[in-house]
């Protein structure tokens, strides 16, 4: 119990205080299935609505916080001489939302709601002029957690051979 409290305090300090909602949803669903009581029928739609409202609010706050940011701000968050600007541009083009500017520390799952398995890494690599010929390259990209990880992993890939 102490570990859970410490983890909740750490999430709250980090700004992920709303991470409890999926667990609350799962708990409510399990209780509803076990009890099989008609009064629980409102729980699932109510929790889905609550999660939607909270996600929209979080997204609006992110958009307000990042107003005025652009690819220039994004590019400045990487070492200028050690990261290829083509890779930075390719990642920006592949992942940015016109309303929400990217940041290097954005989580693909949490902040951008993107599953790595759903990303067409071949297309992103072609924008960056990189080759995914090695079999483990796409797997390493699927393991990326943040935008900075994607940039770092794409930058480490070899350039495509000139045709």
C-alpha cells in the first residue's frame, strides 16, 4: 500500500495525476461483472464520459501551454551539431498536430496518444533519408517511448543509398 501511495505522489508531482482513471474504470467494470447488479449499468458510460472529458481538458491545457511554439522550438531541444536536421524535420512532419506543437519529451502514448505499432516507420525513415534494411531497426523504433527517442533512433540509422 505504501508503494502505491508513493507512486501516486510521484505521478502527481510529475503531472500524471489522472493515471488512476483506467484503474478505476477496470475496478468498476470488475465489480459490475461480479455483482451483476442492474444499478451498476450506469458505471461504464459514466466512466467513459469522465475519461473523455478529462482527456479533452488535458489536451486543451497542452495546446494553451504550447501556443507560439513551432518546429524551431522543437529543433532547439536537440544538440545542433550531432543530430541531423532532416531527421528532426521528418519526425516533426510525421507526428505533429497542427494545434499541438511537439516537444522532445512528449510521450508517444500519453501525450500524443500514438501506439508505436501503428506508425509507418518506413515512411518516417524515408522522410529522414534513412534506411530500415536491418531487421531490428523497426523493432527498436517500436520500443521508443518519447519523441526524443524516435529522433535519436532514426538519427542512428544509416542513410539510404543513392539511387
